[in-house]
C-alpha cells in the first residue's frame, strides 16, 4: 500500500476557481480527486468563500492545514474588479435586475480623484444579497423573498485602491480597479459607493481574487489541471506545504525532547525569543503554532503530522 493511501495529505491546494462554481463545489472537486487517486480519507476545507460569480484564488486546505483555515479567513485579499456605470442592480452584480439608472459617465480624472476617499479605514453597508444573518436568517434569503433588508454599516480597511493598467481615457462606461482589502470587505458595496461618489450608479461585471493571504494567482491551478490529477496523475506536486499559509510567522526550531513536550500540550519555559507567534518545527516538520509571552511558549494549535515525534 502506498504512503498516499495510508497517510492523509496535509497542505494547501490553490484552486483558480472558475466563474459559476461555488466554493463548496471547489472543495467537493478536490475530495473527488483524492478518492479517485486512492488517497486516505482527508479532511478538506476552504480558506475563504468566493461568490459563484467571482473567479480566482481559492485556497483549499487539506488535512492538518484545515486547522489554519480560520487564519486564512482573517487574511487580507486582493481583487481586480470592473464597475459598469449607468445601472445599479439589486444584487450589485450582473445577476440581479436593474433598480436604478443614470446617464452620467465619469471621466478618468474624476475616478482618480475619488479613489483616495475609499482608501484606508472606511465604513460600508454590505449588500442585501450577502450571507450575513438578520434575526437568524441569511440576508440573501430574505432579499430573495422580497423582504426589505437593512444591514448595519461596518468598519473595513482598504489598504490600496488603484486603477488597473489599460484603463481608457475620457468619459468611461466602465473602469477596472485593483483593491487590497481587509477581512469583511464587500467589493460589490465598494463598487456601488464609488459609483455614487461619482454622481452615477454602477454594478460589478467582473470580479477576480488575485491574492488571498500569502497565496497568489501564479500558484493557482485550473479546474482542468485538477481533473487531470484525478485521472491518475500525482497530486503531491500540486500541493503547497502547510507552512506556506504561515509565511509571515518566524520559525521556532525544536529538538526531539521539546517537540515531544509540545505534542503533549506542555509549555516551554525560559525561551530567549521575543514575545509573539511562532511556527514550532522539528527539522522540516511543523509541530505547532505557538505563542511566546515573556519567555513562556504555549501551544495555540498543534499539528499531528507523521514523524514529528517517534
């Protein structure tokens, strides 16, 4: 029996999600490939929902990497998106009916001038068609049922907001922007608010996530390539290691005795490192995510990987 069949995989598979596929469908596609290739039963999850009408980077966590999915949800994201001016839909994208129109089209100089107003900490009202809950029900379910949905504004951060290359001159029917945003930011709301600030209305016609946390679109594989792997090709070469999701966290190297203690959930004392979050490793193998505070290291999240401590 192969190692693939006896040990669940752990790591990240970065899917270039096509338009029209839901995030859970992406997870199901990966599970299907694992089954087809005879891998041991592996826990699979995704690191941040991507709307069916959006495309791009969807981190899929495998095995022990699913313990880091929550961190991925909190990570910042980068999106490229197109705002079509002149029509606003109830969904703020191409799916819903038009609810407002305007003959006004902004000039490129006007668009450039308004972008700083939407950079930095801002408040935005999420779309009525969102997965947020109102009195225990999803907002989009209430909206589809014809009920009025009023969502409270929320504080988000737009780290950067720029024009995409190749944007035309003069009065524009549409513009493509690139936004680096914090957790909880709705691009559809951002597009709506930018259009309103320009004295018109608009909706999103194109949305692509080009980065999610540390994962870039250059690392993403297409659904076709994933399907090829399901026809007998090796899956390992497509998978990034667990620690790829922790590229901003310094390593804490352990010896065999310390690694065994950490696996048992014990604290490590008299650590010389400064306070903060660390990835504890035994050689090349991740052992745990640990927090050091005043010389004491405690386990935040342990990883049950083969050969960590024998």
